[in-house]
């Protein structure tokens, strides 16, 4: 089994860090330098992590958008996403975990068992969270051999005491980071890192907003690929700014004007698990909006760096993330209404990983919102990481597009 970070010549077909391409990116030849940079995102991230580790900087693994990157950065550590996206890591995990479990959880745990993710192997701490039961219990097993701090996430976000309890969890994490790494997280440093994260979120929002155009200058897959595993790498921020200068006026092939505008919602698409995105865009669609944790969901709001209590302000921002573990999850419905209008979606596709119960159950509400209130065609895709159902998914998305092309949407009320 190949390892992440292997040179291209060393990568094998089965290497989870160099998977075979399912569908080619729909860009013309002569790809802008900024997009070419993110094509090698893992390679750049790994080089950066190794260089920073060599100078004594710590690495903190995270597996959810509820983990506050600002606190980790303020402890002079690197927050790195560890979510597994490769089918090859699932069989090792199933020696321990149930087969009927979310593929993202199993892939992440498979990397842990096989010691095949260099970011995980470099991690000085993993910040976990009590979101879904599968992840919570997986972290419990992982903690037998790795240092883990667990954030207890309130799941009734509108309850009066929810923000108080979540702020306490952030203060606990601050103390853990300080004690473990022998540092002091000063208020000035935390405000500085908040500004940096705001800048990253703002740049990514501006890139995503390019998809609002009648003829967007990039594909949804290209937008997805510009999400780095490590937050606030200076070179990445420079490339985001370069992309905003290079991309306006660019044309992709086939033309974006000939494709059906898709709002993609549901589960995150970690690196290596982009198959459904490729199928959607390889058969006549264009994902103009990604209402997911690997898309717009975590970057829609910033944090006021001048807030009187910066830790409380961070806690408030992160608690507002509309994950399906929340109940009731009205913020997600509000977000879908707004984004469908802003990005002028012609249809909505909801992706649900097999055994992801919270998103699977919530799909009923999303379908009702999309079809009855927004008047848009809707398709729910339940799948795993295996490509065995790719042909069936392709037929279903093509049928959806035919409906979208010939059924005028009434739009939000």
C-alpha cells in the first residue's frame, strides 16, 4: 500500500493518496497556475507540515469543522484534517469496526490501523468531538494508542445554556493545548489567528461566489480541490488571491452555460472521495454551490476579532454550523433557501454516505423543502466509497437533469 506524499513516479494504482481519476477536470489546457497549485495540494501540505515540524512546531489532527482552528493556530500548532476518503482503507478498519458503518469513519480508522497517513503519524494531539455516534466510538478506540482530546458538542444549539457549555469546552481545549505544548495562548495571539482565519474564509467565499455567474469560470470539482488540509498556509492564501485575479473570464470545456446548475448538499467529500462530484459534473451538471462541510457551510460566517470575549465569540461561530447532528436543524434549511436563490440552482442533489443516519433521516426534510417550497427537482444519492454503483448513479443524475431542463422552477417564495 502506497503512502501519502509519495512522489508521482512511486504512486501505484492502489495508492490511496494517488487514486485513479474517475472523470477529468473540465478545464481547458493551459490551466491557471493557482489551480495547478491546488492539484498538488497534498504534496504541498505534506512538505509544509514536515518543514514546520522540523523547526519544532506541533501538529494537531482534526476530523470535524467543529474543531476551532483559531485556538490551535494560537498555540503555534498546525490544524490538519484527518478525514479518510479512500476505499482502500476500509477493509483494514472492518477487522475492528462494523461493516455497516459510515465509510468516512471506517477509512479514517483504517489509516490509523495501517499507519498509512503521515499527517496522523506526525500528530502531537487529535482534537475529536461528539458529533455522530460512529465517530465518537471510533475516537474511543483510537484513544487507546493516540493522544486525543474530546470536545463535547451540545446538539440543541438553540437552548439557552448551549453556548455556555460550548464556550466551556473551548476554554478546556485552550488549557489542554497550553499544558500539552508548554505554551500560553495570549488574547492578542488568538485575535491575530482569528483575523487570519477570517481572511482564509473570505477568500474561499469569494472563490465560491464566482460560481454565481451565468458562465462560471471553473467547475465545482475545482472549487472543492482548493480546500487545503491545513488551515492558513501562507502560500495557499497567496494562491487564493492569485486565483481571484486569474479566473474571471476563463472558459471551461464543455461550456458551463450548457450544463445544469446543481446545488450539492449532504455529507462532506474528503480528499479521495470525490467520485460522486465527478459523476455529477461528468454527465451534464455543474455544481455551482456546495452546501457541505467541505464547501460553504463552515465559511459562511466570520468572527469579530474585536469581540470582548474572543473565546466566546469563537464558540458562538462554531456552534452555528448547521450539521445534521443538531436538533432541530433549522439553520440548514435557512441556508439551503438562501443558497439555492443566490446560486440560481436548477436542481438539488443530496449525497448521503451509507450508514450516515443523521443526514439520511434529515434528507426527508430537505426533499420536502426543495420540492414543495423551492419548486426544484431533487435527488438523494446514498452510496459508499466503492465505484460499483457509478453507472447507476450516472443514469439517475442524467434523468434528474432532463427534469431540470424542462421543468421551470418557481423559485423561493
